[in-house]
C-alpha cells in the first residue's frame, strides 16, 4: 500500500524502507525511483533515521496489538501517518497526535503524506502533540503510576 501511495506522491522525497519480509523482493521490483531499501537495521540506526525523517509512515493493515513504533516516532520528534487499526488507535489520536487513514486505502495514505510533507505548520503541530503523547507512555511515567497503585493497595486506609 505504501509503495502504491508513494508512486503517486507529487513530491521530491526519498522513502526509506527498513526491515525485510516475505514480499521484499516483489516490492523492490515494483517500487520505482526514490525508494531506498535498508534491510535490517540496528536500533541506533533506526533511532537516528527517525530523528532525521520528515514523517514516519506505518501503513499496517492488521496484526499490530499496540503502537510502539508510533510512540518511538513521536518520541523522536517525527510526525506520524499511520493506518487507523486498533493497535495504533491505542496510542495515536486521529488528527491530534498523528494522521490516521483507513487501512488499505493507498489514496488516503498518499493524501495524508502529502499534507504532512507540504505543511510545516501541520508537521510542527503533530511533533508537539506526538512528543507529549509519547511522554504519557514513558517508562518513568508508567512506573510512577504503578507506584501509586501499589501504595494504595499496601498502605491501609485510615
């Protein structure tokens, strides 16, 4: 779906594709220009690329139980465009923290990517909201919430 959306995008940009899968060779053959296939990358390279990217696109159509990849992008200060699947909606609020599009809709994905790439104001808004949202899921914040819960359970009420 992302390859289809990317081929119709009216923008001078490069798409980085990280990881490999059973369809990698097939997708590489039809991907066209301005697509860089990275293969497996280290966490350090992933983090550096997230910090340097104009947008993170996660066009999953199923199988994501939780949107960790979206939180990683938000924490890195990267605007997010993703499919509106349940796992991603657990962390990203549509049009607040990320642009969410119907799963499998390449045209909607292309429009969302075009909007983020063309609008500095939209990118800035998504970056600010995304960083705030990622902080809500940070380990320090979650640990503090667990500590509060444990204290309520362990300390008898007076």
